[in-house]
C-alpha cells in the first residue's frame, strides 16, 4: 500500500512544531497553522507536477537526497535568526529549481489568499516547509528508494491523498493557478470541493424542512381517522408545532441571508463556516478505524485552522453579526457532537484525533457563544 505523504508530513508538523515555526518566522500562530494546512498538500501537488515532467523524478530524488536527516535536526535548525534564514533560503532555492519562478510565485499567492499572510510571509512558510516535505520523502523511501523510478511511482499514487487533504475552498485557488493540472480528473474534485460542501449543507437544511413538513402532513392524514372530538386537539397540537417550528425556519432563513451580513475584512465568514462544517461532517463520517483516522487528521487540522481564523474575527463583528453567526452554527452542532462522540468510541482512534477534536470544540464554542 502506498504511503500517505500528507499524513506523514503532518504527523511531523505537530501543533508545537507549527508554533515553533511561527515563532521563528515572527508570524501569528493561527495564520501559520492555516498556511501549513494548505501548503503541505499544495507543495505535494506541485511536486506531483514535477514528477510528471521529463527528468522531473530525478530532480525530486536529488532534492530529497539532500534533505536526508533533516527531520531529526529540524527543530535545532530554528534556534537563531540566521539559522532560520538559512533554512528558508535553502527551501526557497529548492522550490525555484524544481518549480520555476512563475509556479513558485503562484503557489505563494494561493497560500497568501487562503491564510491571510502576506506574500513575503507565505514565501517564508513555503521555504520552511519544502525541506520538511523532502525530508519526509527521504525518510520514508530510504536511500535505496531515492531514484527516479521510485519517486515517480510514489507521486503517481498520491493524487487522492493530496486532494483529500486540501482545505475546503483552497483547491479552487490552486486550480485557478494551474497548480493541480498534474492531478488530472482528481483535480476537478478538489476545485469543486468548496461548492459541494456548501450545496451539501443547503441540501441538509432543505431535507430537514421537508421532513418536518412531511411529518406534519402525515400527522394531518392520520388525524382524520380519529373521532371528531379529537380534531380540535390535533389542530391545537399542529398549531403549537407550527409555532415551535418557526424559529428553526427563521434560523435557516437567517443562515441563507447571512452571506451579506457576515463579511468581515472582505472575508465571507458565512461561506467559510459552511465549508468548514461540511468538511468536518464528511471527514468524521469517513472515520471507521485508526487507519482512516490517521488519514483524516490533516483534513481535521485544516478545518480547525480555518475555524480558528474565523474565531479570531469574532471580536471585529457587531453584536448583530455575532448573533447571526451563532444562529448559523448552532443548528449544526448537534450533528457534529454526535459525530465527535461516535469516532472517539472507536478503538484506537481517540489517541490519534482527540487532541485535535478538543481544540476544534473550543474554537466552535467561540462561534456559538
């Protein structure tokens, strides 16, 4: 079975390590976490493109060979400003050699738009992560596997893993920049992921409303079979149900119109929340054992980073906006909490994803307050 390179890299990039990187670069930890969540699969997508070109696999093998042992000493390489600069410069030179200036710039631009970091900071993050990605590849393959043929095979088997790890909506940014071309049809799914998540959330709301109305209709049909003296009681019950149902429908309507009310700093908060929740629901539903939990971890971390960014914007919202946001998120929490509880009871899963879920719950609580 082919290794999941995204999971291997993210296993090394723990929250503590990401905090270390943010501190070394002088960046906000939350923004850096978002940048890392997008940059790792983006780098692997770009390297997949290199692997598809004539002579590309050998270039990748040579680059990975130079990073043999990097993971073992990476933290120590960030001890001083000069050491940090040396790592990022080496990584940037590697990217320039493998990708070229145009593609490297497009990659940094996509990371900047997604994470909120500036262009220079995004380039620094990419320069920092390139040795980590190559070091992971070198560690996984071993000295004997660092040849053109082996590298070509590795990247040929990474398409699904790369797409699955792309944060919601980020695939479209990469696709527009032409950075997913090497993934073929798989790239189309990445570019459409954000829209599908939004449509799925809307469909779920529509089904809920439809089920409620259908239940009311069935209840009305059944009531006709009772004696006439029961009809007033049924009508009263239906009226109460209608009154109780109105807040839910109003919440749905608020959610549908929240796009224009939840734009902060030019960022569409409503869409980001909808995308994140859609990603969480689909990702959690896919977890059935420790292996699938490990594969899902990068997506959970990416969603956590996105929600963390949104949580950081709550202070910029008006009271009315915060109420709309809470009304938008609260209806989804029951399903999410059930999914959280389900996956955490699966043997061997809690130790893999519970720390991420605990952080995620804390960030979501800020949105529902």
